[in-house]
C-alpha cells in the first residue's frame, strides 16, 4: 500500500484539485437521492485515488464498473487523473489494467490526459505503466497544444525527461514544442540533452519562443562560476587536495582507455540518449592531451568547491547554436543578436566571458557593438565589475582607444563609470570588509585610468565633474565605513590582547612550585614542564604585546583613497593584496593574538604537570588533550569568521 502523503499537482492547466471533497465534486440536485448517493460515492473514490488507497477504490469499482471513467471533480478529472497527478504508481498500475485502451486517453476540462499530468510528476513508473497499455498517449497533446515531453521539461525532472525524450518520435516535435523543449532544458541546466536536441534539429538554433527569445538569449543569462578571489577565502585545502588527486588519477586512467576507444567506430544515431551523450564526451576527450586533461581537472575541482560549476556541455551547446547562426546573412545575425534585447550586453552584465569568447572567435565585430547610450560590452564590464570580460580589451590593440573615448548622453566616459559604485545586483562581489571593498573599487578605477590618455582621464562630464571627483563623492560613505570597521576591530582586539598580556605577565611572576629560599632558584627549574611553562608564558606575553602595537597602528592611518591604493597591482593576485597597508597590520595583529592564546594554554598545561608531579598523571594529560581540542576549534572558528569578514 502506498504512503498516505498527498502530492500536490504542479500542473498549471487542469490538474486534479486537492481541496476539500465537498468543494471538488460536481454540484448536483439534493432533491434526488440517486444523485446524492453518486456524489458520496465519487467523494470516497476521489479521496481513495488521491491517497492511493486501491483497496477502497476496488470495492467501488466492483459495484460500479463505469466509475473508472467518471468525472470526480469540477475540473473533470477522473480517478486516473487524480492518482497520476498525486504520484500513486500502485494505484495507477491497478487501474489501467481495468480500463480500456481508449479510456486512458480521456481528457479533463482543460484538455489534459492523465498521462499528461503524470509527465509533470517525478514518478517515471506511472508513465511507464500507462504507456504499456496505450503507446499513443505520448502523442496526445495537452493544454496549449503541448506534448507530454515538453510538460516534463518544464518541471525539470531529468529522469522523466530522458525517458519521454527517447519515447517521443522526432516527427511529433513541431516548431512550437521543439523550441519550448529546448528553452526548458536550458533553464533547468540540462545542457547535454539540449545539445542532442540541437544536433538533431539544427534549425531550432534560430527559433524563438513565445517571448521572442532564442536559445542563445537564454544562455546569455546563464549563471557563471564563483570569482577566483572568493574561492581562496572559502576553500578547504584538504577537500580540494583529495578531489584533485582523484581527478588526476581518473585523467591517467581515461587517457589509457582512450587508445582502446579510438579503434571503435560507432554510429551515434543508433545509440540511446545517455549513450549518445557519453559517446560525444569520449570523442571530445580522446583529442585532448594529458597535460590539458590535468589543467581541465584542476579547473573542474576549483569550480566544484566554489559551488557553481558550469558544465562543459553548456559551452558545447553554445557552440552548436552559434555555428548555425553564423551561417545566416549579416542582417539576420544582427536581428537575432539585437532583438528583443542585445544578448551580448546581457552576457557582459553577468560576466559570462566564455559565452562572449565563443562568439568573438568567429564574429569579432561583436566587440564593437554599442547600445543606445553608446556603451560597449567593455563599458558594461566596468560597470558590473567583471574583470575577465574587461581584460579582453587589452587584446584588441589600438582599437581600444576608439572604445574608451566614447561618452554617453551625460558626457560620462568609461572612467566615470568606473568611478561609480556597482549596481545593487552586483554588490555581492564586494560584500564583506569595507576596507577590502574600497580597495577593489580603487583597483577598478586605477586599472581603467591607465587605458586613457591624461586629457581623457581628466575630462569632465556634463555636470562638470571629473572622474576622480566623482569617485571621491560616490565612495565617501564606503570610506567612512572602512575606517569605522577597522577601528572597531582594533578596539575589540586590543582589549583581548591586553587581557592575555596581563595574565601572562602575572603568571610569569608567580613561579609554580615555589623557589629555594637560600638561592631564589625555582624548585623545578630542571624539569621539562617548567622550561616549557617559562618559554610559552614569555612568548605569549611577547605575541600579545606585539598584537597590541599592530592594532594601535590602525588608528593612525588617514583612510584616504591614495592609502588604499598602495599594493593594488593586479586583481588575479588577491592574496597578495591583503598583505599590504591596513591588512598587513590587521593580519599580523590577529595571528599574533591567536598565537598568544595558544601559548597561554600551553603554559597552563605545563603548569598542570608541575602541580600533579607526584601522582594522578592522567589529570594533566586529560587537561592537555582538552586544551589541544579547544585550540583546534579556536583556529577553525577564527578562520571561518575571518573569511566571512573578508568575502
């Protein structure tokens, strides 16, 4: 018997209702006892189908054979519609064996068969049970003239999509269903199936959906990977190393297997969907050298740990689509790229540099496209802080001078755009410590300024503001936050460091075990535990004192843009950026403080060995183990907290 849980129907067109039984049945005349009895019976049958209670439904069917096709709800759903939408495979399997083949094709008021509703669920067993009784169900379209396959693609269940994709004949995919299927696959990240569809229907590369968007428009909005500088703060080195070792071993194994596959020629059209996808991957990887495989493995591991991996099949799909687009005339290519909105600019806004790179390889003129504000792709890269897209400008030579000199309707050049704060939807890339935010903003401004000649760099806009003046005005609040944040951290750490220094100093004056009255020498000066105590206590005092000096120095910085500018050499070296200026003192101070805590704990443990020197040795051993465990937790929590602050 199936679970009593009720699955909601996600179909937007005529699915089985999950309201109260009294609200879902067809209104009848209460003056007729026969209709009242029918209503009660249908209510019971509705509940049984919804819960998957075949025993209760079977009793009703034995007495009333026609109830298997009866309309049980206002939407015209039969028991099969309800059970299929609710995901009750056992109930469906039993019911379809009792029904006639043509009865399985009954539609509800919205024009949907039970099979159509089942395609929107996540239970492939229901679909298989119904196809076994009537293979024509896969051809019957539902609401909005949509095939069951397309309905499954909209919900995004990969197992269901793969099964229906194999079962649906190619001739059934008309223009509307084919483009809707392609778009749905892209939106759910099923790029491998989408690539297979484009390969079989190449003309759909230029087709438009009901929103007049092509598949390339949807791919231009594809999410990109985590920025590299974010990864360095969040990565777990043990986790990265383990995954990388496994990947590299797999590369060597796959390389050895490639030689065996080269001699095998297979007709890809005779294979199943999953086999076709694997065969394409094998043919592509067979052409890659071992060195390239190692590099690819490293990139894949970094992307996996970052949490936002863009699969290679996505870029393969972009290439397949673009190969069909460039076969058109220039006017048709422009029509696809620019309407209903310019997909190149959307890709630039999202930092989708791989998308742009694929298009520029065969159509470099797209680099110089401008919008109504005379903004190029590189202007958008500066506004949205996408360094990798912006870096393309260095590869186009003197032509970049024509780009950077362009101004918008308000007289702003590309340096004015760099002087402004990024849009709110891009603020996540500079979230975290305000000092680091300010440093990244200074980096962008200085990097763009190097591309302009001095005259253009100091040119005012229509409001009479130069880019430097605009930068100072836009970032004044962020500069104040940077100063406040740094001084707040320094204040808190000075208090902690002072307490540790006081404890270490006091412990150093109080000699454990006492001293000899005649000489003043400590009684246990020869013991190893006493030596460890003396060294660790002194080191704790020195480290805590040094951290106090580092944190006090943070109060003397002027916190101006020129000071934040120091050390900003290149964004691909984010770690080096941190060990300059403010972050040098901040890092050294924090690490010195943590070291002093560890050394204070070490001195305490050594003191316990002196106290319990004459017996019960398990007590200091237990205390040492507890201290070691606490030290590990402290360092781990400090690392996590610090990474969150600097993200």
